[in-house]
């Protein structure tokens, strides 16, 4: 651990296996990652990818069987050294998927309970101030004396957030906190969480399966699948430069064509020969991928490279854009046009062009 | 985070072994003691069956008890008697339970809530009192109905005889009908009404739907109810004890009682152990088909969050038949036996209601027993049990249920199974085992014959009830509610009493009151253990009854029920309200 940077969360070679009957599922498989101080870090993955298990390991709610976890400079878990700090002794706050607000307490009592009964107890005189401050942050100060079952889902979520913030944690852990809210509310709370985290300068470790939520919130995203981290990076990097097909598909839809790498550096696909920048050492059998919004559509041929004739099969008007289903040389592909400014008639012949810099090449 | 990490910053940390803290050790300890007691007492039964003589005496291990059991024609008679008794009990209770369940769950019977309340409250009244009532009604010599019928028709012999195998089976069946109703109605409620509606939509009439669709779907639940009734009948002591024993009809349970309390000679602990071992084996083997049937019935049930209401069967004018049946049942099961007891308690000797009898009626017995110091002692003992037993049960069951539903210990499933054991295994065997154990250690610890032995066995046997209730309550508390407190830095013990206990309070109160009422009415275990200084109300009545003091027994029974009525009623109101709250929360 010598020479570590100012990491708020350090995870080294972490492993956690669950046994269900005869089967053993490796939920966290040799994971390494670091979260910097004040960073908003999002762990993105499908259900069953092990992301929640990883978060729960950091919280101390699961006990890893190998590897180490640091919170700040404190080693909170090391299977090798037999160190395991229980959750109550880790200086963390956590927001749960089910909110987990105690239904037999009021809003105030929920937020105050860890401060009056927990390890990070405050003197009685300070509790009120701290609780009201936390409720203020989530705009619930008016409802302090309300029993929580009388609150809406969104309000209960805010109580859970206030409770986690009130202990002034070094690290805030959030386990799919928005998944129980309806779509409109989700966006609203999402943006509030981001601005609150930045205002308070706290480190957030956030788990979600929703890539839009991840991109909107994160400073950095780690994509997780089958217990392993596939890629870590800023949302833009992950979106535009995925290291592999899985990450690319995870962050948004892609058109994909199987192809063979030619000696001239171009890729021969069913659509035709596509010229692109191929990284050195790429295998011969590849997949060429491009996001629908990167495909440029036009009525007339532009004469540029990577342009192919296509048929417009159908289109879906989605308000802010129109999704076009196309067919080129018998291959189906999708394109997007902004709003109403570019309209084609179904069945009409058009041209699709793949800008070289937008093409992604993955090994097959 | 303010300072740079240093190489030795972690070395100052004390390693904590696998998240065990003091409160978890305490919980494990409490649960462990309970589990050990249950398993220990079951082994005691088997152990005593392999020994002869009086407890404490040196004895070689021997199979002679089993040999004498197998060669004695008496044991075969007991076995056949028990089987017939169980068959009659099932034949009476299950059809009644099914009809009640069908009327209440599937039809538009008016005043359903009243019927449900009466059935549920009826369960709580002591069975041995109802049995006494039936003796006063239909005994060939003193039965009020018999005397009445003989006078009316000029008969020379009594037309009805409750003191027969069929008679005690009938009375036991009547008292168990509400239990059968509860088990079957749960199955009917869980059944997907769309299956029935599909039949009627496609032109199948009500009767055929009942026979071809509903019954086959309910059959597994019905079968599990039948098996359960069988285990209850084998274990039943109250009715065979009150009516059968005096007339030389012995089932397993009363035969064991008679071996321990013989009219002459020494108690035969070894032989009773052999009988007990067979009963334990039988009840555990019966659990296999019981759980198989139960699993099958769960497969047929719908699991849906929405309450899916089917259109009830319209009874139209037939509702009178339904209520006629329910009314007759309540009359036979409660009203008549209890009235008979009250009537007898007013008279110097048993006679049928008449003008002369009414003239002789008085409350003299009541004023006489008011000054009975032994009765006062029994009442105080009962009160002590009613407070201490439920409290211990709630504490121990909470520990067990927390471990079973919350921890990830590998042994938690075994713990749950052990806590369940006293449910199918006849409770009188636990009483027998603890009596034997107390005698064994009586030189070291003078436990035998004290109220503490009763207390211990009640707690051990009813932990099965407490854990069933509390497992259910704790499962409904989302795990994250606990984890949120953990992350907030709250210790396990504080989480338990500040988060979990308030959330499962209805379950705790329910378990407390139910076991308290059970301690009030319990007879079976008490008669095995009560000594002159550790009498309780039920054993006091039992003593009066078998000592010939029928009138006094009746008077105390009336007092007992008078005290119990408001308790039961308030319990019922509480339980209903909680149920209402629970359903509205879901």
C-alpha cells in the first residue's frame, strides 16, 4: 500500500463467492479498483453482474473471501490478514434500493437514529441541528415530524439520503437508489443527487443497471459483468471508445457487422469494404460497430468514403428524434435523425455513411 | 483522508473474527440452550426406554421394555383403541372443518365474521372442560340428556353413552373442527378462483365444479389437515383422560399416564419410555407425508400480490341450512357442555333440570371453595406461569427466529427444524422426559415437583409456536432496514430492540398472549408434573374430577371460564385488528 495515491476507496484482488446448493457463483472475481477522493464513481452492470455484492463488500455487509478493501487510509477488510471491520465501525453512509426507512419512526427519528444510537454518536444538543441540516439539504425540513409511511416514494428516498448524509460519511454508498421511482421523478432526484454530492464534496460509490443514469451521474464509470470489471473510464470515453463489444453494447445500441481484416487495413464486410483505423495487433476476424446516431443519412451521395446505398424500411418518430430502420445490401441497420428536419419516405433509396472516426473495431 | 496514508496505519487495528460480537454470542447462547433442551428431552425418552427401575437406580441397558410391550396384549389393545379414536376424531373434525371453510371462504353466507370469531375463540376454551360438560350431558348414569330421554320415553337403559370409544372420538372431533377449519380455509383462500370460474364459464355446474375442480385442488391441503389431525389425536390427552380413563378406555397418552400414576405398584418409567419412543417415531414419520402434501398444496396456490376476489357461491335461502349447521355445532361444542357444567356446579348432586332441582340450586359451592387455600395456591401458580412462560418464550423464540431468518449460519436450518419438533411430537412426552430428568437430578437439584419444572416444559414445548409466529414476522421485515442501521453504526443488540422489536411487535404480543392463554388452559403436561405444592387450576380440577368431587370441579371450571372470557375476547379483538393492519399494509 505504499505509494498509494489519495484514494478514498481502494479495492485489491477482491473475491466473493456465493454457494447455492452445489453451485458456486463467483459474484466478485478478482476485482481491482480505486475511487478518488470527492469522485462520483458509478458501478454499471446488469442484474447478477456482482455490482451490488461489490458495494456490499465495501459497506461490510458481505465478507469477501480474498482481497483487501481500504476506506481512506484504513484497511477495513483483508481476508488474508483476518481483518474485518463491521459496517457499524466503517465511516460510511448508505442508501438502499428499498429505501430501508424505518416505518415505526418519523422522518426526524429516521435521520437521527444513527446519531443517537450508533457508533458515531453526537451529543444530544447537536443532534437536532445536524438532522435539520440534512433534511434541509433534501428539502424535507417541513416534514420532519411526519411518520415515514405517510410519505411518497420519492420523499422516502430523500429521507434515506438525508439519513446517509447526516452521519457526514467519508464515503456515500448508493445501491440502485432510483430504481423504485417513476421515470420523471427519477431524473429529478438523479440530478439532485449529483449536485448535492458535488456541493458537499463527498466520495460517492453508486451502483446502477441504467446506463443513462450512470452517464448522467458519474465522473467515472466501471462496467461490470460476471463478477469482473470490463472497463473503467469517464462516461464519454466509455461511450465512444469501448474496449470491447460488451461495454459498447452496454452503454447504448450499436450497428454491428462481421468482417475480415484485409492486408490494406480495411475491413471487408457484407455491406462492402469499410475503411477504418484498426489498432495494431487486432485479430483477422473482427466486428465493425457504429452507433445509430453516428450513421449519417442523406438523399444524395456525398462521394466520400464508407458510403453505401440503403433502403429506408420504416421509421419511428420519438419526439426529439426519429429512429430509422434501414436495409443495406440485405443487412439491417439503424440510424437516427434529429427531430423533423430530415424526413424520408418509407421505401425511398438513400445513402448511409460511416465516418471513419466513429467506427469501432472489436475482435470477434 | 486529510493525511497521507502511512505504511503502518492498519497495524494498529485489532482483527475482528468474522463479525461476531457480544450480542450475537448471547443470541446464539439463548437459542442453543432451547435447542439443546428440546433434543435432550427427546433423547431422554429413548434413553429411559432402554432402562428399567426407578430413575437414579443403576440399570443395565436393555430391550426388555420393548419385549414386554410387544408381548403384552394390552399394548395391542391400546394401539387399536388409539387408531379407532383417531379415525373417529378425523371423521368428525375434517368434514366439519371443510364445510365451515367452504361456507366462509366460498359462499355469500351472512355474518361470516361472527362465524369466524366463534370458531376461533372456541379453540381457546379448555378442551378438558368441554369433555367434562359432555360427561354431564351424556354419561349413561349421570348424563342429563340420558336421564331426560329415559324419563320421557320410559326407557330402562340410557340411550346415549359418551363413555365409549366412539363417544370420546366424537367429542375430540368436535373440539378439533375449528383447527381443521383454519387449515382448510387457508388452502381455499389461496386457490386461484379463476380455475373455478373457468369451469363455470365453460358450462360446468356448481356441484360438478366442486367435485371435479375444487376438491382435487384442495385435496393435498385436505390430506395434510387429515395427517395433522392424526398426530393431534394420537397426542390428545384431555378427552381420553377425562372421559375414557374412568371407563377403562386407554389411548397411548392415557396409557402412559396410567403407567406413571398406577393405582397400585411402582411407576413403570421404562415401559412408558418404550411407548413414548413409538409415539415419537410415529409422529415424526407422519411429518413426511404431511410435508409432501403441504408442498403439493402450495404448488396449486396462486402467488399474486393483488387480492383476486371470485364471485361467491350464492346460497340464497340455503344460508339457513349453513347457519343451522354452524349453530348446531356451536350448541354441541360449546353451549351445551358449558351450560351443563354450570348447572351441575349449582346442585348438591347431578340431576336433570326440573322445578325441584331449580329449588335446590344455589351458589353454595362457590362460597365454599372461595376459602380453599389449596385452590388459591393453584390460582397463584397458574398466574405465575401465565406471566413467566410467555415472556421466556418470546425472548427465546426471538433469538431463534433472528438466527433462522437473519443470520447466515450453516446450522440455522437445523435450528429451525429443532424448534419445530415439539409441534408434532406429543407434548406429554416432553413432560414425561422432564419428570424423569428432574427425578434423576433430584438429589443434586430439588427440582422435581416444583412449579419450575412445569415452567420449563411449557417453554420448551411452545417455543415451536413462538418461532412459527416470529419467523413469519421477521421475514416480513426487509433485510435492508437492519442493514441501514448497521451502516449507521448501530450495534446488533440495539438494532434488535430498537428496529426489529418495534416492527414485529404485533407478532410478539400475539405470541405472548397466545402462550399465556395456553398456560392457563394447559392440562396434559401439568398432570404429569404437578405435585401437591405445584398445583395449577387445571390439575386442581383434574384432581377433584377423579377424586369424585364432580360438583366442585364444575364450580372451579365455571370460575375458570368466567375469568378467561374477557381475556379471550380482548385477545381476539387484538388479533383481528392486527390482521386488519397487516392486510392493509400489504
